[in-house]
């Protein structure tokens, strides 16, 4: 220990004595450290902006989506409460489960038009707004107007708009804008929005949003109270990508499709009877089970794409004295309405044979899902345990469960494959932010790669600087090395003195670089940059955004110390091996 203290003292003395050369190298290391910490903190800031302020707002950490008619853009959950309960009961640490019914639209202001995204704000019952996440978001960014007007029935479709977008549309507080949007049925319609709040934006991605109460947006898009587009989950403590992926896999494993059915009444005129109606999958007529079990008494099998044709059991047909092409009415209770729903069908054929669960009528896939999804029956699942295995493959499922995917490209391929099947029913997809917003995350990865390349270049510069400086130092101090060896200093101690000199120089330089980095971050983040260009993705609150992590700083400083010391090892070992007599005879 005493020896190490002495060697440190000698190394520090030599460091002070060689001020000019060490100062130049120290400045280079300090500058490299400063740039390294700045770049790393800036990269972290961009990652934080992209992940937590853009991607999470767009997709949540985890999303449960239901696709209808094999269309990736047509997201609609018919039984919101069922899937909400599934998420809330099985996922720990949920911060919020949001209804995603957002829609891209075109807004027309006073003589100017802009593309916008209309985002729902869920204020619940309007009470206890102090703890409401959406209310907190709006009030924290409010420039003009107040939250009470967003909840007021006095205004037609009250919206909050960012000041940047307000200027672009040439509108002010309490002006109206016309917005054209699509309903879930694909119909185009126009609506008038009243601006009741103006907000300040923190990033380029925020400024394109209009915030409308959830109830209003659902009505405009034709989404009923217990329906939603998709359910997006955000967690209180976002630990890691693996944790979110693990929870998505868990929810995916819990989703087991049942067999869809309709329990209702079939009637013609004044006659009525209770029936169970099931759907038959595409090309059911080619099935050996259908050929073996069902015999056509009259008519024909309906086509897969028929939406108003029904296949009736012979026992029901006799009860009503039905013939081919007769019209019958199917009546059932829906979860969406208090009054029973009625649907008229034309008899395509009459069959005789044994059916599972006493099914009295069949609809082809297109017609079945049009009825079943359009007004989801109160009792809409058949008892799967009572249905033989061979029939389960023929009857329309409650949903198709799409496989889990890891990347955005896989997600696209999965949706393309679903479209090829032409499936008319719902397909459920459980996805995470790492699939839904993969392009944004790829941008974040590219920025991190650029930072890594910059780090490697800096390390290479530091390495060359240390090697060259030590070689020149050793050459200039050859006689000093010879003197130390002549008075009995061992070669290992000579080597260690040079190594300690380099370590001390690198340490003091790294500390100086760290201080300079924080000063530079304070200065650079103090300037306001007002831009609507793509450079806006690098900004938060219109300023450069740095997020220094203690772990990153410690790692970077440690790497600089290690590289400097390891680089100094070979010149130091060469100095230690100098012969004392030859070193004393050395002249420049």
C-alpha cells in the first residue's frame, strides 16, 4: 500500500512537470468525453421523446385490436367490457386502458385546410377531474380556454387544438372548423368542431392533434357505447421491452375462441318459435361432415357471400309450412339495444339431418357475421363441449386469434395473409409498441447507431493521442528512465509509474469533460427553436432535450479510463525494458 502511494505521488509529480504536453492531451480527452456524454444524453433524450411521448401515445405499451372483414385499418371491438375485464384482471401495474377511436381527417378553417388526427379524451363521468389523466394533460398545456368548456353541452363538438395548428388553420378561440371523417361503416361525413381550448405543443408530432371528448367522437364515427376501436394499455412503471412482450404473450394465451351462435326467435306472420342459428364457414358444402349429416329437402345451399339467405331445418319448415324463397324474420336481443333486433332472410334451402346443439338454421359466413357482429346477440356463444370435433371446424368461430409477431414487418405480413383468406369474421391481434410503431423505433435505433459510430471515432482519436504522446514522452525521458533503473527502481515499477500517469491524466480530463458536458447541455437546452420541419423530432418544448443517465456517464468514463490505460501499457512496458546503461548514454 505504501509502495502504491509512493508510485502515485511520483506519477502525479511527473504529470505536473510535463504540463504543456499533458495539457494538450488532457484537453483532447476532456473534449472527447464532453462530446461523448453530450451525444449519449441527446440520444437518450430522443429515445425518451420517441418512446414515451410519441409511440406510447400512439399505441400504448400493449394493444388489443380486433380486425373485421380482414381489414387491418378497420379496428372495432364489439364487446368492449369483456376484453377490458380480461386486461384489467390479468395485467399488473396498469396505469390506463384507453379507447383508441382516433381517426385521421382533413380540417378546414378560415380559408385554410390541414391534415389532423382527431384524438378522444375520456373524462369519465366528468367528476374528480383532478385525478383524470386526460384532463391533467389538457390543463398542463392550456394557453387559452378552460376544461369546463370541453365538458359543456353549450358548444357543438368542443375541441382543444394546439396553437401551431390554430395559426395554420387561421382560427382562434371559439371559432369553428369543419372536419371530414369516416365512420366505422366506411361512410364519409362532415362535422363542425368548436375550438374551446388552445394548447402549447412540446413536439412536432403533437401539433397535428385535435382533442375531442370520447363520447362525441364515438357518436361521429358510429361507434356504440359498449364498442371501441381497440384497447391500448399503458403501465405505471415501464420496466423493459421483455416485460411488455411477456404480458402480451400472457394475454394472447388466455384468448380462446368459442363457437359463435344466435339464440332468438324465428317467425313468419303470427307464428314464432325459438331457434339456435349458427354460421357455416366458407366452402362448407364441400365438407364430408355436411354431406353426411345434412340432406337437402328443398332448395340449395346458400353461397358463401350471401348476406340474406338462410338454411332452415325441415322440422321448422313444416311448422311454418315454409317453401324455398319464403321470407322469415329472425328476432333476438342485442347487447347494444333494449328492444329486440329483427333481420329478414330468404329461405335458400331446407335440410333434414342431425345437427349439434339442436341448431335449427344456418347462415353462410358473410351473412352470419353481418348479423352477429352488426348487433351482437346477448347470448352469442354455443356450448363448445356439446359440439362434436368434426363440426367445430365447420361452424363460424367467435374470432380468429392471430399469431404473435415480433416486428413491424411481421405484423404487415400477418395482416396480408389474413386478407388473402377473405375471412368475414373478427380476428384478434395482441401487439406491443415494438410492432405497432416499428418505423419510429427503427428511427430511434438509427440515431443510437450514429451515436455509437461517433463514440468509436472518439475512442480511436483518444487511442492515437495517448500512444503518440507516450512515445514522445518516453523518448524525451529516456535518461530519466535510465537514472531510475540505475538507482534500483525495478522495471515493473517504471512501467506502473507511466501507467498511473496516464490513468491520472485520463481521470482528471474525464471529470473536466463531464463538467463541460453539463454546462454545454444547460446552454444548448436554454435556446428556443421554433421550427415545423422534420428537425422538430429532436425537440421537446421547442428546445434540445438531453437525458443524462448516471449509469451511462459512469460507463463512458470507465471506458475512457480503460482505453487510455490499456493503450498506455505497451509504450510503458517498452520504457521499463530499457537498459540502464544505454538509457544514460542517450542524447537527443
